[in-house]
């Protein structure tokens, strides 16, 4: 069973973040530039929240707020669900499905060390299944 650590080793541990006082427009630009669906909100290397496309759609667009005048702190999710790099991919998939979230910051010793998405987990699970199928085929063909 694969661990989050293995996933981050393959994917990379780059942290894309914004500050709580950045505008929502700035955060959306970062997300578009990096082709990602969420950013962690950091202040002085401390995790303060997470802002996703879903936050933007529900808390800015639907409410008619101005993206260039609304600070990220006003719409971010402050109570962030996180995981560690020692957690299994399957457990993260279960947690994300249960909590209906798509992005999960990875935290070790109080520091954000990576971010995984539901897409990352699906890819890892499919790769594991393909590897298992190949092993079974090899075993059967002897």
C-alpha cells in the first residue's frame, strides 16, 4: 500500500501559496498560471487556510463580490483538514470522499510539505492496480 510520501516523491513537494491579505483575484491568477484548483494560505510559514475554485465560485461569484477587492482571508476555508506523509493513499481517498474535499495539504512537524489532490490519489490507486494485475498475470503464466 502506497503512502503519501511516495506520492510526493513522484509528484514533487512544491508549495503554491498565497497570503491572507492577497486579493482573491491574485489567488485566482496564481491558480490559473499553475493550472491548479487550490492554494494553501500561508502567513509567516504557518498554514492559515486553503482557497479553492469552489470557495471562489460559492463565496465570490455567487455572492456578487469583487475579486479584486476581496481578501483571500474573507473566503478561504480556515479549518483545514490535513494529512501527514506517513498516511496511506487509500486512507486519504476515504477521508477526502467522506469530507467532500478535493485538496489535502500534507503537514509534518507543523510545516506544510506538500499538497495532494483527489486526482493524484486516483492516479496512484490506478497505478497500484495495474502493477498488481501485471504481477498476477506473471504469476499465472508462470
